[in-house]
């Protein structure tokens, strides 16, 4: 039995796998409800990545880099699904792929493919299952993604046996390298060591396969701007300097902050923060007047902004 689902970002960003070299930390722990143990790429994950990158290159597309953060997101879900007996992009904590990616340290939203089945232990089988679906195949050949996380996990006694997860992002988060997380989580402390050949059913895949049509399961999480959260918008600034922080925008590739003495102005401060979501600003007015902030978010469809107003501190 085989099941396949995909989670789509907007049309400019879909899903692919990639080969890369290097090493990750031996113990990866993410920001919120996202911990995995073991960061080395196993042979089948390597084969899967190699096959998809070769497939992309045949179409003139660049290979993808591994993201440590997306690896965490993939590995967490790969373990959680069999442990909690579900098969869905919405995890047991109610998170979408984009939210899980952010919780796992990735600086923007993410797309996702998942597959499961007793005869889906190899990279080649996972690749062919997705290539056979027009929707998933279109994902694998989309040029907008830059990084990927990948994990496979065998859940002993679970509904489908083998579970595969690939998470894809628009942003290069700077963690590009080799190796996908080998899945473990609080759902299961250690990865099973059952050999793939010992767990495969003897029934031919074509005889046991069931699938979910991609068109029936495709969803498109919306992209979103960052939101300035600290200090509280509308409040009085603490003095001539302050640190400002904001939430991650889904699909964000860069942030830019304006601070000025009139709406939309940047005569006090105006510069990119890259993907950093906090910045200290000095030389703030201390005249009890309005101070205007404009937080820009660079999304796949262009720059978008939100305006905020604070009151300057009183001069001393």
C-alpha cells in the first residue's frame, strides 16, 4: 500500500530534492517542538537526492542544497506520523509544513511531499512514486526552490511501515551541506534498525498500491509579511536607542527596516537586516513626537511592507 501527498507553496515555489556534501552537528535541536537525533544521510536518502538532482539537471535546473533546518522538519514529521498513526501534512501539533519549518529554525515557509507504504523503503521507489504523479513531478521540476530537507523512517507496527518526507524552501538559509537528518523525535527515541528487505511485503507494489490524487490533496499555504512585535507597536519608545524584533514572514527572503520622522521616511534608519529578525536602532528622537517605522518583507512575489507608529521618549 502506498500513499502520496504534496503540500504546495504558491506557483513560484514547489518541491525538489538535492545532493550536497559536508557534515551536520551530531545532535540537532531546533527552536520549538522539533528535535531530532542523528544527522547523517543514509544510503537510500543519498540515492533519492542524487536521482532527483540528476532529473533536475536534465531539465536545465540547478541542484538543491541541503538545509539543516528543513532536515529537522522532515525528520520530525517522518517519525511523528507512524508514532501517532496518521498520514497528513498537518502534524500532531496542528502545524502546517510552513509553521513546522519555522519552528525548526528555517527562516520562511516551506512546501512538502510525503509518501508511505510497505514497499517504499528505497530512494528509487519514493522517486518513482512521485514522478508518476503529474502534480508531484511538476514539483520536482520547479526551478524556484533553493534548499531541501529529507528523511525516511520505518515505524515498526505502524499503518504503512515506511514514511518519507521532503521539505522544500525558497530561501538559502546558509546551512547548505550534505546529509539529511535520520529521523528520531520524542515520538520515538531511536530509529528502528529493521532491514528494509526484512520489512517489505512480498506482494508486487502495483498490486498493493493505493494513492491519493495530487490534485485532490494539493493546498497552497499563503505567504505572509513579517510583523513587528517588540517594542509593542504604538507604545512610547524607551529612549534614544532600542532593539526592535519581528516575526518570521512565511516565504521571506529578506527584511528591510525604515525609521523616520514622517510616514515612509528613513532619515533615522534604513537598511537591510538580511534574514535577521531583530535590530538595534540608535539616534532615535527624544521629543515625544511620533516616530514612523516601515518593516519591509521580500517575498517571492516582491517587496511588501507594514507601517507602524511609536511615540518618541521625552527628552531629559
